[in-house]
């Protein structure tokens, strides 16, 4: 699996420390990214197709140590917002879906030349999607001293699940990508759903997605022709 997703890839929003001071988990929706980061990517971004007519919004991009954009996310529906340790929209009523686009990368040397980075894969997209869902499931009612332990534990579990996509915890769900049926690995949990797959096209990306309150069944994905439509 792509190790930079956890270790080297950098988020592009505020620091995790400042976010946590606001009661927001690392990687949560306070770590918003301007449009500039998306425009710097060498690969196309994906989102829900034209059948979806609701709100669209940006989250953040992830970059390698040398600043190369490696992945990013686009949101759909009611943006889950955490503020001052409280969930503004109750988890049970949240309705959103986030699409994660991950650049396809081969095994390569790290930017500082001190190590080797694994190739990206469907597992990379699955882990980023799983971690993203957890960031929207911050247990605000939990004692502050225990929150990071909970997040670390759940993130490690998401990593393990993403590394074993062929196991029974996952099922296969076929969804259209630019109109072409594509197989995704899919799983549900008490927090929502996660899926991941690789479109069979010339763009060379892996796709992940996660959501809650919006069913993944019947969704379709497509290349975003104008990423600025997600900025608000």
C-alpha cells in the first residue's frame, strides 16, 4: 500500500494542532483547501456524475514531501462540520458523500532520497476513504483525553481493512465511472460506508469514496470538467 498516505503526504489546510484546539480531528473538514491545490494536480479529479444535483464542495489535497499533489477529495451533500468539540449536525441525520481521487504512482524514491515509496493502489484509496469517514465521526461526547486514542485505534483498523480488500469484510459493488461499469470493493459500518476501485481508463487514478445518509447504491462517478464549481 502507498505508505505516503500516512507518513509523508501532507494535508494542505491548518495544522492538526490548531484544528484539534477547535475540537476537530486531524484531517477533518476544518482542514479545507483552496482551489489552487486542485489546479496543481497532474491528474483529473472525480466526483459524482450529473445525476447528482445537490451541493458540491472541496475538502483538501494531499501532497508529497516535494509538494507534488498525490490525492484529494470532493464533497457532495450537507458538509459535516465539527466546531468546538460539538457535532453541529447530528450523525444520524448527516447526508453526504465524498469522492477521493488518488494518483497512480509506481514504486519510487522518496523526495529526499533516503527511502523508497510503495506504489499506490486501490488499497491506498480505500484507506484514505476509511480515514476520511472517521474524521467525520469524531466522538465529541468522548472525554477529550481519550479522543486521540480512539482515533488512532480506529485509523489502524481502517488501514488493516484496506490492506485486505479481498476478505469477507468487503463485497463487490458495480457502479458507473464515466458511464462504464466498474467494480468497487464496498463495506458498511456503524459510521457509514466506504468503497474503492480503479477505473479502466486512460487517466491513471484510483478512486475511493465514503459517505453517510446517502446510499452508495445507484451512484455514478465522472471526471470533473470544472473543479471551480466545487468552490464556495
